[in-house]
């Protein structure tokens, strides 16, 4: 079992989201948030904050689709207005390729930002005492009642 030092002070919401966006622990900013591309670590290696209970689910892809759709829509519009003679083959190669690259580049940071937001708002288990501590306190309460 690892013993961690004193827990750092809880950051404000914007700092937690920013740390998540940089794929670092939203609590301390020191440990890695992801073990693989989109697999969130079980806990922070620096401060011990658990991440296993996060529920980012489908929200990060929706945000990424919103951002990429607006960027590409604007890009296509500006390209059509400024470069009128651009062949269709260039459009067919450029915009889908750019969409794939942007989606892959943004997905991990956006998921980290969503996990940071959940941490900042205390959602889905962040900010609560660990379940085993609650079970131990209930067991201790029952033992005290029996002793009376």
C-alpha cells in the first residue's frame, strides 16, 4: 500500500479543467491522467486521487464534434469564398483528412477537461470519502450500539 504526502489544496474549477485539458491530474497537476489514449488511470501517481469513478461517457466526443464541425464549416466557407477555382478533388482530400486529424488531436484533451470539470464540481464520487471509510464508520457505529 502506498502512503502519500499531504493532499494538495483543491484547485478552483478553471485550474482543474485546465489541468485535465493538459492530461494531468486535476487535483495536483503532477500525475498523468491517462494510461493509454483514452483510458483514464485508476488513481494519480503523485497525490493518490482516484479517477476510476469518473463518468465522461459520450460528452467529450460531442464537444469534439461541435468544435471540429464549426472549424471545418468555417474553413470550407472561407475557402469557397476566397479560392473559387479550387478543384473538387482537393476538397475531397483536404476536409475529411483535416476532420480526422482534428478529432484525434482534440479527443484526449477534451476528455481530460471533462474529468477535470467533474472533479471541480464534485460529481460522480469526486469529493466524497472513499467507500471503505464509510463502511468502516458504519461498522464502528454498530459496534458502539451493541456495546451500550
